[in-house]
C-alpha cells in the first residue's frame, strides 16, 4: 500500500460526517485491488460502510507516484443509490 495523505478539506469532512481514516483507507485499498495502479485523479463510491453512515461514501483522491492524496470524502445523500 502506498503512503496515504489526507488533505485539510478531507480531514474536515471526515470530522463533520464522523468518518474514520480506516474506513477511507479500506475503500481506497478495495479500489486499487480491482483497478490498475496508474497516477491520476479518481472518484469511487463504496457501500462497505453503509450500515454505519446510512449512505454510500464517495471518496475523491489522487495517486501521484507512490503517494495517495485524499481530496475529499463524504456520504452521498439526496436519494442517490449505487
């Protein structure tokens, strides 16, 4: 696993929505286990923690070399489903 860095914005969203860093890291790990590891910006939706947050989590992150930067993370609301 690469080094994971959380942006200030992501840290604030995680605190606001009570999302743990372990939840986000697990979602990113799942994404890269199913995808090719290339540098770039990615968005992913995850149903892994729906029972805890009542909505799927959306994670936006960038992969630059061996570093993963979490840009933002939040629960999808307003009736959006996977």
